[in-house]
C-alpha cells in the first residue's frame, strides 16, 4: 500500500497516542473527520494498522530484570521451543534470526534468580547467550516514512 504524507501524519499521531480522539487525529493529518475515519478503516483493512496497544512499564509491575536472550536450536527442536516460549509470560517477543542464534527474544523476570530459572527451563532446547538490559536509551518507537539514503547522509 502506497502512503501519502497525510497517511503518515495520521499514523504518527496514532502511534503517539493510540487513544487520541478522531478529532485530534484529523487535525494532525489535515483531514476532515469523515476522511480520517475512512483512512483509518482502509489502513486497518490493508493490515497497516494491526492494533492499538497500551505500553506498560515492566519495573512498575514487578519485573525488575529485562534481558535479551539468544538461543541456537537444532531444527528438530524449534517447534517445541516455540510452543514453550509462547506459554511463558516472561517472553515479550521472539525473533527468528540469521547468524549464530536461531532466535533472539526479549524477556522480563522479577529477579536474577527468576531469570536463571527461566533460562534453565529453555536451555534443554539449545545453547543460550544472555545480555542483561541496564537501560534503554532509545525505547521502542513508532515507524516513520522510509527515507532515501545517499552518500551525503554519512556522519
């Protein structure tokens, strides 16, 4: 789906505040209320907007540890690993990746001891590598319109 500047402005406003009233979204995109409602409907139908979610603070909910875990899993064990990971609420996301790891996942735990138990639970599937998150200087952010890179963009 090809998006114009108004669609991107609408998406930026929606990503900034998923609970924004239609009037605020319309103003941000420079559209009328009916045009904004129609654009949102089309973007949802096209699969551009998959959902609108609340962003929760893990530490405020008792998860004091966050980690990035890589795991190398031989092919026969991948399905069982994914089934196990889907059942663990501590696994926030899991990516199938290239390179030394089969999967990279973001996990949370109440403590280092809980993280150790989670890792012991999945270590039977393959070798893990774990990086503890100390801070997040660039938090997950919304998508923006892709840019065209040129040699002049180098620092």
